[in-house]
C-alpha cells in the first residue's frame, strides 16, 4: 500500500510508475521527433539535409509524366514527312520533348526500356500489393492489396485516390474487359465480383471454394475463365453469371490463365510444372507442355496471337509458337526466379520480367526488373534492387511509356524511360551526383555511330599541325606581364596535360571533371578563366547600409537606395538659412 506523498495543492495522487496524460503525450512527441524522418521519393544529392526537403515539401510540385507534348511533336513530324526516330538524341535535357511515345517508333524496341524510377506508391494501411492494372484509357492505375483494398492512382501525376474496401480477404486478380466497361476481381476465399468503371459493385458470387489466382476475358467479352487452387478452371457466362464448363487436368494449384486474344484457346500454368492449352468449346486439352523444371508462375499470349510466353521458378522464361507448342522457340535464362512477365503493348518483340534473387542462408529476397527482346537470350537492361521483395505483378501503360510494378514489400513503383543524358540505372545505380547529371546518352550504339559519322565528315588533323598548336599553347600569353621562365618551380603552377577533352557535347560534364581535378583554367591556356562552379570568382562587396533620415511628422523619408531609371534624381539641398522644401 502506497503512502500518499505531499504534493502541490489540488494535485491528484498518482502511484509510482503512472504518468499523467499530458506527460504521456509529450513523451510520444519526443519519441516521434527522435525517430529518423522518412526519406523522400525523389533523389537527394549528397550533403543536402532532409530537414530542408521537409521544409519545402509543401512548395514542391508533384512528379508529372506528361506525354502530350511529345505526342504532338510526333504528329507534327509525321505530317511533315520527316523520318521519326529517337535513337542518338543529343545529351541534353531540352530534348526530352523529342522522346516520342513508343507508337511513333514501333520499330525501335530498345528505346522503350523503363529503367528510370518515377514514384513510389504506398497505401495508408501497408500490406503486400498482389496486383496492379492500368485502366484501358490509361488515366488510372488500380492496385489490389492483401487487405482487400482497391487503391486508384492517377496516371499523370500519381495522386492518391479514395481507397475502397472491395473484398474481405486478399485480392489475387483483376482484369478489365476489352470494351473497357467492366472490371472483374477475385480474392482468397474464391469470391468473384463485377465492377463498373466508377468502381460500383454490381455482382458478387462464390466462384470457387479455394483462392482464385487469375482471371481472363474471352475476345468477345461474353465469357471469362477463372483459375483456382482447387486444380480446376471454370468458364463462366458473363451476363447470366452461370458456369458453362470446367477444365480439369492439372494435378496441383492452377496459378495463371490467359485467353487467346483472337482464337478459342486458353493457356494455363500450374504448380505441377506443366502448361496446358485448352479448347473452350469442347473442354479438351490440345497440348501439355512439360518444359519447366519448377512451378509455372505466369503465361501470357502475345498481341500478335502467335507467341505464348511462360515464366517459372526454375529461372527460365520460355517462348512457344502456337503452331508447334511442344517445342519452345527460345529459352531466356536468368539467375532469378521469375514471378511476373508483361508483353509491351506496342513493341511485340519486347517484354519485361520481375524476378527475385533468393538467399537461402538469410532467407531474404530482392525484386529486380529485366527487359528482353526476342532476338536475344540475354536481358537488354536490368534494374537490380527495384523492390525489396518479390514482384508479384507488372503492367504497362497503354501507350507503353510507363511500367507499374507491385511487390511483396508493400509498395507499388512506377518506372519510365530515361531522358536524354541520364544514366541507365538512374536512381538505383549508386552513382555520384556528377555522374547522375552528366552521363552517357540513352542509346550508346546510335550515339557512337553518329560520332563516327561526324568524325569522317571532318578533315583529319595532321601531326605537324597538332605539334605546332601545342607549342603555341605552351608559350606565354601576351596579356600576361610576368617574365617567361623555364624553372622547375613554375611547372607546378601549370595545368596537368592529362585533362578532359572539350569535344564533348555536354559542357557541364567537362566542367564537372575540371572541378574534380582541381583545375582553375582550361587546358592550353596559361591565363585562368572564371568558370562557373570552380570557385574562382570573388564575392561582390556587400551593399551599403540603408540610410534613413530623422523622422518627420512621425514618418521616415523615402529611401532612394534602389535605382529607378524612370525616377528623377532628388533635388539639391537648400542654401543655408532657408527652410527645406515642403516646409510650411
């Protein structure tokens, strides 16, 4: 039993260890202030404090990927008959408007690798994001989480929309109809729901007794197919909400399904390491593919209708021809377990894959994005460490300039094509500030070809001319009044001979290199130049203090310290003995 201590008058007694509510609130505020601030999504250069970013957070504009200007530029070039190409653009951010949408350069798939990080989207209630789908017109990005929530994000500046509790359990699949009028979704309890474009739920029914992993519409949108963990596929009449038939044959969970874009064929992948192609009219299995060594994670038909792409946990991506499904056309081998794939909507020979490199000792994994072209078995570009965990889903924007990826790390990230002059790895490459700003062009091969073509057009410089130029540069400048000496002490003040060449198109890149080398003048010139960023300019003298006269009638006279060309000079002071002007 505690003895009541003497306290201040009117104070309430509290046993030892019990704090007042105000003290608890103050302690929580102190703990929040001591916690490190969460870093912003945008890149922060070295040396810039996070508190400055937090102070300007309300003043900063949101990141916007606006493709309307480049679309108008592409239409203008097409109407004028000029050749349309974005390979070998000059290394300058002002040429960003010339990075046309992929629809204008359909024969250049290597220009559409979305390797630049744009935005990181997180829900208020953080949970793994299982699926991400763009609306058919590309205005919104819909994500489905493990908490059963729909979260819309705008496709232009990625603003957060209203979160909708769509399902009671985790959402596994979402699919838009071809006419863009309906959205169907499924969850972990086997429930399938119909949604309108305004996210108005019209129908909900029990499709399977086990989780429904994937959904796919028929070319006419009159039927759709569902894949479940009960080893079956079901074909449904969309209007009557009636099950038409079942497709049985898999020996384990069916993880993925895709309906052919033009024909009556359905491809499904299961955990039993097989891919089956079905006839939806007769429920017969047309082909059984056993080329994967582990679980098949996803299958997807190409928009041309001739190729079938499949991925698995055996670190392989296989390409099949519809005319001969028993043999793969190409096998793309990677060192990562592939969980998701996505064909590009414009370039039919290009696709992206999301894989994870699992460390069995530490039981940790990271998600990476790889970009492939069907004419090569090696990835053309890779973003390592794009996510902290497995990438469950990825989807291209309908125009093909943005890639959305959702991961088990409770985030959804968006990626776009790099701008002219940006390095390929961009935000995740671990580069310095100068290397991030002044780097190589997007397409190295095309840039080298343009450079070699330019060199062939210029006449070759003879060795004699080079030697004479070097001798003239080594002589003393006539503007200098110092005597010419050849002592060894003066050699220390001369700039080093191994310096950066000025033939590069990016002058800022050269200046960054000169600053890194500690040079104060350009090579070949003995007189130092005042270059921007080299700390060679002296600070201007501070402005004179503002002069204020004595107060008259409670007001100070107007100051004439600022120069105004339209204002006349003040009148001269009056002679001694006369009252000042304006005195009455």
